[in-house]
């Protein structure tokens, strides 16, 4: 990375991203070890919402090869400028009228919160001759302001979605209520892990419970302690994202 080819502001931003990435990566490793887990079991996603491609590319070059975007149009706008080997997931709410645009453009759609949405993903995937990997979003905290399948309906909904051609269920994701304290958040994560295991043990055709996506900048250590296999970290890596 030749920082002299950038403005001072961008060069400073690149250094900050590098420092923050290294620190968060080490913190994830430490959290796994502290929980008695193999750090290799936990993937660190760099959430790149509102982050400019220059910083994303730098993070990828440092090892942040798993990125998560919230909005379809934002990701599609950035994608031609992204460099290096990376895996991209859509982690934000997906409207059915945007499915056609995103299918085949990301590796995983994490935010599948209804049978209707899964059917549309399957339909558009079949048109493109592919099978889309998806995670089922669960509203574990019963938060009225969040999307997601209700916990009590998760297993039944997973079975129904597993019958849809063009999709492959690879796990679960969640965002606990933002106003929950540490104890409640950890309980939500624990409940998600139990739900993840319960569905996994059913050995349902077309469901491979490989990924449990939970935990963000403020709570990923608790998520790792409770069994997360993927944590989604944005602010702790990219800061306020005011590199403009």
C-alpha cells in the first residue's frame, strides 16, 4: 500500500483502519480462547456500510476477506471498485423487489426473515441457474422494531424454507435489542445457540447449520462465549466512517 499516492486524510484513515483491524482481530481470537474455543471456529466479518472502497480494499489486503453490506444499491455501487479475494454477505433487511438485483452478487444472504422472501430468492436464483446460500434471521428478543422470524416459529419456518428450490439454508443470524443490558444480551445469544443446535440436530434435508451469525462491535465477546461462529464488526474497525 503506497500511502503517498493518497491525500493526507485518506492515508491517516488507512492507518487507522489497519490499527483497528489488528486490534479487533486479536480481540476476537482472545475471546474465543477465553471461552475455551478454537479461534479458527469464529469468523470475523468487516461490516462496510457507508465505508468507501479505498478503506474496504485496504481491510481486505490486511485479511478482512469477509465483508458485510446492509443495502443492495450501496453494495452494487461499490462492487466494481472492490479488489482482492473477498466473500460478501448481505446482512441488512432485504425487500422482495430488490431480490432480483442481489441474487448472484453476494455469497450469502443473511437476512432472510420470511418464507415469502425465501421463495423470491429461490425463484430468482433458479432463473440464474444457481442456488443461493441463506441464513434465517431470528428476532430473538421479540423486538417490535426489528425484522426476523419469531423464535417459537423458527424450526417450523426453517423446515418450510428448506423445501424451496434455489435456496440452501446454512444457519441463523440475529441482532438482539440494542437497549438490552449485558446479562440480557448474553441470554439472547445463549437462546440463539440453543435454537441453532436444536435445528441442527433435526438433520433436515437442505439445512446445514454451519453458521451462527451474532455479535457486533459492542457485544461480540459475549456472542463468541455463547457459540457464535461469525461476528459482524463495523464501527470498531472503521470508526465513525467519516473518511470523506
